C-alpha cells in the first residue's frame, strides 16, 4: 500500500484493486500485445486487447505492469476505458486524459504515457497480425 499523502484516492483505488490484471495468449490472432518500457525509470507495462473483427472493437483487455503505483493505476484505468471502444478511438487516447482522471502530479506524467504507449503498441500488433496470412500450424508452433 502506497502513501496516501502523495497520491489521489483514485490512484490508490486502482492501485489497491487493479482491474483486468492478467494475460492472454499472444499467439491468438485476435489478440494484440503491447509491451512498453518507460526510459525515465525502467518500469514496464504489458497490455493485451482482444478484438472483435466484425465491429473492430475491443472485447477484452488485460494488463500486467511492473512499475510504480501511478503506472499500475494508469493501466488499470485504461483497461476500463478502452473496453468496448473501436480501435480508432482507443488509438486516440492521450496520456493527459488518464493523468487528468487520476489527478497525477506532473512528475508522474510519464507513468500515464506508458499506458498510452501500451495501447498504441497493442493496436499496432493486432493490425500487423491481421494483415499477415494466418500462420500454418505445424508441430513446432
Ligand atoms: Fe520508481 Fe518507476 S521510477 S517505480
Ligand atoms: Fe516510472 Fe511511474 S515512475 S512509470
């Protein structure tokens, strides 16, 4: 549990009860995986989305963050935000929206940047998969 003095209660809530923690099989063709790091501190975030190709919307989302409280809160909040969104809308989310919702102080802005980078990279991964023909399944897959 992190100190109450330095964090807004929304951060504490997401930090203590993070939503949608977990992972998906990154080999699934309908799953996009984003794995990003923050150069400023070395924290790492993995974010995965499952996409309903018929509607181009995010049907499920999971994350794992190895980082500070603000990074965990940012990713937890992001998972709630993007569920049900189209890829276009999710790709337009700005870290400043996340920081504003969580009342992050300026020194913690890069933590919310990690969440923006992670969703963008997950979308990119999904899109690069769907452009490729499905891999042929063999004994070594
Ligand atoms: Fe301390 Fe990221 S720099 S947790
Ligand atoms: Fe680096 Fe939060 S301190 S992600």
